């Protein structure tokens, strides 16, 4: 006796037996797009998400990190094990993630500092893949504050350009502003699924 699935599929095949084959649909997708100044566009779009954006030269990154952490009164910061040494500014206790920090330790820190894999100018989206200066995913989901350094050579125009730089089997995290959600009445609540505050330093 045929099972239910075979019966249903058989009926569908019989119903479609005299129908012509579906036409081939030509598909073309943008792989790149002229968007003008990608750095300015990225800064504008990231800020649209209520993130705070700072543009500095590469050699000014440590000073800007120190300034932002001092403004927040941050004294204990999480950093991936391969965080650049000059980003670990004085006056802050740096919590390395080796051995891996517990959820309580991550939650108890004042924030996390990372780099990124790529940033999409059109959407204002920062992508992490667990690579250099990024650490594992929990580092940027548990602390309430995320300070992220984006190099200008990591900024691309549109999503396909970003995907071309990424390895799809890596743990990808797409960040479009601070964590936020809204209920059916559109009451916005921040910090539900990750950091409620995102500061971005664009360096280059």
C-alpha cells in the first residue's frame, strides 16, 4: 500500500502531465555597483542604525579607543586573543578569551573590542567571521557594549561583494546597528539579542 506522500506526489504528477514545461527565467544579479565614496556611505548608513561612528587615521586608532573607553568609564574590556597590541590601551583591564571566558565573565565586562571581516556600505552592515581580531561569536553577543574597528580597505559597496570575500562555512555574524527589537506596538527595546550600544571606528 502506497504511503501518503507517494499518493500526494502521484496526484500532482498526473495533474501536471499535460502542462508545458516552465519557461527558463533569465536571471542577472548585480555583482558590484558604483556608489561613490564607500567610506562616507558606510559611515552614514551605520549611523542611521543609531550606532556612533568615528573616522580617524590608522595611527589614531589607539587614541580614539582610549578616548571612547574613557568617556564610557569602561575599565574591564574583553578582547580576542589576537587583538592588536596597540589597541589594548592603558588604564583598562583586558580580558583575553584564552581559556574561553564564561558567559558570566562576558556579561560582567564593560564591553568588547573587535575588528571585522568586511563592512557593506550600502546597508551599513558589519560582518564578523571569527577571523583576525574578532574572536568567537559569544564575545560580541553577550557584552552590552561593542566597539568595532573597521579599516577602509574592508569596506565594500553591496552584499554580493561582501559575500565574495567571505568563506560561507565560517560562523558569520551580520551586525546592522545595536541590538534592538520592537513589539507589535512598535515599542523599541534595545539590547535584547546583543549589545545595546555600538561604536564604530573607521580607520584609514
